[in-house]
């Protein structure tokens, strides 16, 4: 039985595995425990003979609002070190090969290993031999898109929003799936601006498979996921592998390497340092509002 207090819940029902982010009080934002839980859930579903498809979803009417930048493990609260991504609690081979960094020093290789670990765990969704459907409710922002764009299909509530606002400051998409799922023009439209994508737009530009009223989304996703049980598992696995391989041949893994390295660079510019340091002066919410106010989207737009 799944522990209801866990930050990621796992359940199997009628041939479908449900991997559910469970931090509703924090909009299901990403922490180390959440990312680990997602990866573990995908592994369990892949290994289960009873599972034909996987649904990735969130509690509280929200899929995921991105990385939890108020969580000290990501280094957003400053302290004695320059803001960025801290490495506390992480064990890496690289640590044994050099001294601990002095405060304020950014080591790009340590950062790459740190964020690359997250990217590899998100890519378990891509590599899963079974179809994975993202149930997009409320928000799917920032780092959440690194995750959900690894899914095979996205089903979206009619009042939900997808976007990568860190493109405005403090980040780049590490899995780089925007480029491959949207093509050149749309990828530049949304990554150069960080603008939000509402449900009708997401459907029109081919980012999602279906849009449904929020009240109907869960039942529609589950109904769709159950149908995969009528297709042999080896047929599903090879069809998915064939499609994925086309994108692998277009240099997906190389692009992800650059995305992960560039993400580290963008979190360690002078502008990024000052932006995060402003959290202490103005408060996290006000700094986010100032970022989005010129564009009139996300929390700055009335719904």
C-alpha cells in the first residue's frame, strides 16, 4: 500500500500505473525527494507485468509548478554561498577528486553532474517501454516541462497553463524537449520569451494531444490509458522505440548535454545572482511578479 504522506504516490489499477506528485501545499514543486519518487515510480511501472500504460499527474488540481526555489537544497535562499544550485547531500565521484569549493565559486562540472542527474531521471519517462501520459492540470512550469515533455502524450485541462518562465532569467530547459516537440519557429517563440501557453494554444500548435474540461480530464486520461492493454506490450515498446530513435538520431542527447551545461551558466551570471538575492529584499513572490509583469502572464494575468 502506498504511504499517503509520501511526496510521490504510486498505484496500479486496471492495467494503469499512476505516478502522482503529492505536495499540493507547494503546488507539487520539485525537490530531490520528488524527482527520486518520480524515477522510482517509472521504474516500478516498467517492471510490472500488470501495467500497460502510465499516468503522470499531481494532487490538488496542479501537475507541477517547477523547481521549489524556496527549498534550501536548490540554494535559492542564499546564505553564505552565492545563490545557485548547491550540492549538499549529493554524493558524486567528482567530489573525491578535488577539494570542496570555497564559498562563491561555481564549478561547472559539479553543477553538470548535479543537474545531469535530474535530467537522466526525467529521461526514464522517455526510455520507459510503456506509454506515459501526462495529465496536465493547473500549472506545468519551468522544470516541470523538462519532465512532462519526456512523456509520450499530454492531455491538458482547458484552464491549465504550460510554460518555461525561467527562460527570462535563471535557467534553460535541460531535457531540451521544447526544440524537438515544437520545431524551430515555436521553440524560439516560447523559449526566447518564456511566454505561457494556454490550453487552446497548446492544442493548436501540437504540444498536447487533447484538451478537456478540468472536471473531466482525469476520467478521460484513465479511459485512454486503459486502452493500451489491448495492444501487446512488445508492440508498444517497439513502436515507442522507433519514434524515439528518430529524435535520438537528430542529436537529442547532445542537445541535452548543452542544455544542462548552459542551464548552469545561466544560473551563475551576475544578473542571476542579483535576481535571487532580491528574494531576501522583496520576497520570492514579488520578484516573480516583477519578472512576469512586462509580459502580463502567469500570476500577472487574470483568469
